[in-house]
C-alpha cells in the first residue's frame, strides 16, 4: 500500500516518470504523505542543475532561465496551472460562487497571463542573483512548501463538495498528517543548516505565505481547492527564493 501511494504521489504531483498505478482509495491513502518527498526530489534536481551550470561556467541569465524552467518541467506545470486559475479568480472581483466557477474555467484570462509574466520575471531575477547558500536554502524549501500544502489539504475546509482535492483528502488516511509534520521539521532543519540567516528568513517567508494562503482560502473562497493549493506552492516558492536572495544581499 505504501509503495502504491508513493508511486501515486509522483504520478499525481509531478511529471517525473513513475510506474502506472490505478487511481483508487488504496493508492491515495498515503499519497499526500509522500507529497513532500516529490518536492525533495525536485529540489535535488534543481540543486544538481545549479551545480552543473556553475561547473560549466554558464552565464547568470542562462543559469537563471534553466532554474526557472526546470521545476515547471518536473511538475508538469500542475502547480502553475492552479496559480493561473486562482489569479484569474482572485482578480475578478466577483462573488464567491463566481470566483469558484472562474477557477474551473479551462481558459486563461488576462489576469492569469499578466500574473504568469510577473511571476516568471521575479523568479528569473531571483534565480539570477542566487549564490550557493541561497540555492541550498531554496532547494531544501521545495519539500517544506509541499509539506505545508499537504497539511493544509488535510486540515483546511474544502470550498467544493467535489473536485480532485476533495477526492484526494477523502481517500487519505488521517494518519498521513502525522507523517507530514515530521517531514516539515526535517526540511526546515535542512534550510537552517544550509545557512541560519538565510534559512531563518526563508522560513519566515514560507510561514507568511502559508498564513496568507489560509486567510485567502477561508475568507474569499470558504475553503481550499486544488487550484488554491497550487497557487500556494508557487507563491511560497517565489517568496522563499526572493527572501533568501534579499537576505544574502544584505549580509
């Protein structure tokens, strides 16, 4: 069962090749508990790419471009898709029901396109300024952001009676939360070990992003959705990257 849940986690939350497994209650039972591990693998790949590009003496712009694109390739854009849908809904200034309808619309609106452009520019700029210590902190945070996302999925009320997130959490064993929390502490410790100052500041940024996520989900939508979960992952990653870089510039 655990192996099936592990495979399901990689199949659902990433584009990393994994053996095919049937989507059912058994395979989803602990999939969210393995969600942080998916982040750890993506973070390791990001860090490996950075080291390789440094070894090849790549320019700052090419390095930043690769580091910006790689997580999108490895996730299959699943979190960015949620980010774009959520941005369209949040900037629509409509009522709650209309916002939820907009998030389900498969078409990308103007606010999604604008938000995507701004996001990628900021991510690219942050990656271009990141040195070794910043990258160590940032890459360790991929597991932390997904730990927070999994914890929110298991504990936040849901905005819809149906949907992918509802199906996932309904199938999840409640013990999955007890596995997720220690994983979060591990990734937080890795960030601090990478560099106490940058890691501490980045942890503060991740916590602020989580609080903003909770406030937005509950006040604006009445709960979370799969799109909002993706929106949070992207928001938290960017906040951690820019905070670590800014902290490095000040030190």
